[in-house]
């Protein structure tokens, strides 16, 4: 499983918004496979914005994916005091994976994904009340194959698991 993620793990920064192409991992034909897809599911309304983030709580997960990244950003503050912070998982690996859901291409929309969010853990909570849902490496296959409950797989990380910098 880890080999499928490491196959071409990019050192992408998670800064760009909907429309960005990103490397994801899906479970297909009995194996983990990488794809490069558009960030942002088709909007619910014509001419609406793509759906880039989904709350994980209470959600039925369809087509789970792992989104490979090296960091993500949170914004805190209002107006001119608004500031961006980079968040990295403290790990020996150059990357980690977010939980997401992907959808195959349709006639109207390319193959795409949205990232899932959870309540912010102790390292991110001083800056934001939500954060991207990070999946632990030992849970990657269970996430993709939907072998355990979402709440178990997306449990909070302990304090000191993430490094936050301006």
C-alpha cells in the first residue's frame, strides 16, 4: 500500500484552490492506484463554484481517495489581519495523505476530488476550528477499502503532531 503512494509522491504544497491538479490514490481492481485529478467536484447548481471541501462528520463516504501533499494551509484573522499559516505533519516522510472523495469523469465534468475536513486538532485549533482530515499511514488501505468507520480512521492527532509556521 505504501509503495503505491510513494510511487510518484509529489512534494506539492497544498496552496492552490479548486481547479488544481493533484495526485490522489484510489482503490481500483483490487489495488491502490495513483491518478492525477482536478480538485473540485462538480457544483450542485449550474454556474456554481466547484465543491472543494466536505465535512466528514455524518457523511456517507463514496469513492474514498487519499490526496498526497507535503503541507496544507490555514488562514486566521479578519481583514488586514488575515494571515496564512503552513501546516506540516511531523514525520520522516516528505509527504502525507488527506482523506478525500473522488468521482469519475462525466460528460460535463472531469475526474475530480474533494478533500474532507474534521474538527481542528490541538496544533491547528489556535488558528482555525476545522482542518483537512489527515489519514495515518497505517490506515491508508482501510480508508480506501472502507473497512472501518470514518470516525475511527479520521481520529484527531495528539498535540505536537503538526508544525504550524507563518
